[in-house]
C-alpha cells in the first residue's frame, strides 16, 4: 500500500510540474507594464515612414477634407529576441471616435514593415505577459490584445 501511495504522489507531482512547464511556455511574464506615449515624429525619416505605412488611411481622410495629425512611437515588443515595433496613430475628426483614434502597429523584420494591428484606441500599454514571444498589449477601456504568431488579436475572440 505504501508503494502505491508513493507512486501516486510522484505521478501527481510529475503532472503538476509538467502542467506548470506548459503554462510557462504559453504565457511568459516580465516585471511591469510600460505605458507608451505617442508624439509627433522626432525625425523627418520617421514621419515619412509613418506616412508611407498609413498612406491609404491618409488618402481616405483627405478625400473627405480631413488632414490627420500623425503621432508615433517605437518600442521593443520581443520577449526573448528584439522585435522592433512602430506604433502610429492618426488623429482627425474622421479617424477618431469615443474610444480613441485610428492606431496601427507595424513590426520590422529585415527592413520590411508588416501591419499586425489596426483599430481605434487611445492609451496603449505593453503588459508584463507575453504570448508566442511578443508582449501583450493593454488598450483603452480595459481591452487587451495578445500575439498569436502573426497578428495582435482579442483573446476573447
């Protein structure tokens, strides 16, 4: 009986350790959240890049007699390796609403920028948790986005 009880406890311990390892692999954590501040572009090169990446939205706004202000910031979203991101926000009457303004996030890989998020939001915070190697994002109104390997998505969808 003692042998069976000992094997049972070892099995439970092994299951608990294995379950913890799976959980840590799926969600990684860092020390604290980091609020982002989007500002007018610091250099003409960054402004040019932001305008190029948001060309369609800017063109659409101008068709409706709207000239959006561009705000930007750059941040590293990578948990284990550096993953530079450009955050852009277009502010105008047409591109802003009750919860914020048109916001996009672009990731750079080998000099090519890919849009991985596009929605209307206000505040953005880089959260201490991460999925698939990139930090999660906290948005205005308590919303959250997680990285699924290709895009930032709503975890409730």
